[in-house]
């Protein structure tokens, strides 16, 4: 009888050899899973590796800009829409908010991303700035995007009624009396009389 064969030990791998491939796949261990039906991960060229910190950023940016039409001033979103004529960007986020985070910086909790160009579909990061909810509403009013007075479908008064109510109030008629006559709450009438609302009525 011959001597029993000794088990062979694979040669030690140097750390510079890279990670071991997955069995039967030829891909290194720890590699991210491939998309369904894919046989190899997406390739990212050297130029993109310099610009983007990861392949996922490069692919996400490619998806984003494939839906953007660049004009002389604005970058207009041509993909799906969300809400009041705003773009729906990657992962369902508002496109202009995604653009701000990607190219400007983080958005603090409770802050809004506003448009200098007054174009809701614009995703040009140079046209975007941060503001509070109050800033957002004031900006909308200043740019004429919020109907004023009787043009607002929720208005319970008209410019003529407000002017008449203010005249009578200055003559001594009580706020609650005016509110009852014109069919609104005392709170609504008080704001109108003191110009906290209906500021455009002289």
C-alpha cells in the first residue's frame, strides 16, 4: 500500500491580491447585489470616478439629468410631476429639493427650498434657496402665485364689504356686530378690520 496523500494547502494570498471572488460568479466577496437579470455590475469610467464619490451617485445623476431640459436660464424638469406642478425626482423626492441637496448642501429640518426664478419645475441649483414656511408663503404672495381677496375661492368677504366694514368700524360699530351682519367669525372680521388680512384694500 502506498502512503496516504497529504491534504494540499492553498497558497497564502497576499493582501494586494484583492478580495476573494464569490464562488461561481467571479465577483469579489462583499460586492453589492446585482439588479435582477443583470450579469455584471454597471461600469463607471475614470472620469466619473473622479467627479462622483460612488457609482450609485453617477447613475442617480444620469437618471436625473436625462429628465432635465436646460434652457438659457432654467433647468426644466420633464419627468413625472408631484404636487402643485413640481417635479418628482429620485426616490419620489421633489426634484428641486433633490437638486439642492445634491449640488448645494443639506436641507435642515423644517426648511423649504424656494425658487428665485418663480418656476416650480426649475431644478437649477443656482435658482434655489432655503426659507421657512413663512418665507415660502410671503414669497408666493409677493410673486402673485396666491390669489388675493375675492379672487381666492376660500374668501368669505369681498373688497367692497371690507372697505365698508372698516368705515363703519372707525365710526364706532363693534367688530362683533359687523361679523354677525356679514356672516363671518369675529376672528375673521377682526383681522380684516386691523389689516392683518385684506392688506391690499385701501
